[in-house]
C-alpha cells in the first residue's frame, strides 16, 4: 500500500489514560481517520526500533495524531517528496 501522509518530525507521544510514552520517528506513514467523528491521522507501523509499549498501544488502541503533526507527500518520481 502506498501512503501519502507522513509524520513531519519525531514526535514524543503520550498515550491518554496510560503511562506509555514513546517516540514516533519522522517519516512514519499515516492514514486519514475515517472511523471517528473528529479528524486526524492513524499511525501505521511498525517502524524501526519500535518498542513493546508502542507496539502494544498501536495494536490495542491505535495512535492518533493531529493534522499539524502530519504532512502530505506526493508519491510520484517527479516530485521532491518521492519516497
């Protein structure tokens, strides 16, 4: 699957309702939220060096980011955003 949204920078994420805190690296793929009344992006993983806490949170709850933490990148070979 091709992803068109990626995290802008490394993000220190604190999961609400838990003591879990971990880093999400820059360039981690995300997908737009389509199953909640509010907007945002779900993080798609796993990523390199993903710890057990982050994997558990992503598998059980999901990692939701705001629009200000994600950027859209073109996937074509003619654009600078090619990955």
